[in-house]
C-alpha cells in the first residue's frame, strides 16, 4: 500500500513538510509507502469549469503542462491521499486550491477516481484560520466519497518560521495520531477486500440527474 501527499506550501522545508515527515515516519513503521508531491511553488491555473474532463473522460484536465495532469496518475494509483496546506487569509493557499479544484473535478468526472481511497488533511498556521482551512481541505475528501481518517484533535500545527511547529507538542502528537489512524483505516480497507461489497456508485456525470435551484 502507498500514500501520496500533496504539499501545497511554497516552502518545501516549512511546517507542512515537517508535519508530512511525521506522517511518513509513522506509515513507514506500518509498512506503508509514502511520497510527497510539493506543488506549492508551481504555477497552476485555476479551474474554469469547462467540463472537458467529463466529456473526454480520459482522466486528464483540458489544461496541460502543469502539475495537475502529472499528478493525476499517481493520485489514481495511491491507496491513500494526504492534503497539506499552509493558511493564507484563513484559507487554503491559492496554488493548492487551484490544484485541488482541477484534480478533484477530473476525478469526479471520470467515474470517481478517488472513491473509497483513504484520505487525511492537515494544515500549518501561525495563529488563526486553521479550522476553516482544514474544513476546506476535508470538503474535497468527503465530496469524493473517500474514507477520511481523523485524529484526537483537529490536525492543525502552529508555527511561523520553518521548523517552529515542532515545538507545538500537542500539534505534533495530533499529527502522529492522524497517521496511525490513517494506517489502521487503510489496513481495514485492505482486509475487507473480497469479504464485503462496496455500495454502487452514482451514475457518471454525463447521465447523473442534476437539480438546479434557479433556472
């Protein structure tokens, strides 16, 4: 089994990276592979809701040449996905938001590529806005029908300068617990293969019934 983490911080050695290293360390002890994609320093355009990914259904975004289409095959192959972002104005970092909007739009328009994978989210913040940012990241996981790992508190670590989050002892332990629960969830999912039938997915977007409140 393997987990792919998306690091939305433009600082590849910042507190998001530190938190992901803790995740990877715990998963390694459980025999689970771990890889981090650092996309925070990339140039990634936002989604324009063109719908081409649903029409072409080739598992790719219509906008090529950036990190999204390069990451999608790895995301599809992973058994678990972790999302990590710093907090900008009480929200997800802009580049990370653009990446997630497009990647998860493609996944949902192509038969639910992330459906029933294990998922987790964490954020790094200096002071405030951590809860709203974590909530936003979790929306991507739940919308995709992923199995979401939790911890014994919100997965938020505090620190400004790179490495400061390590002094947040409660935050670090919360991240450790998140990783332990993620590993347990993945192992339960693997153990259930063949012994239980997953619920059927909703019809593909092309035939799914959509109800608009204003016409």
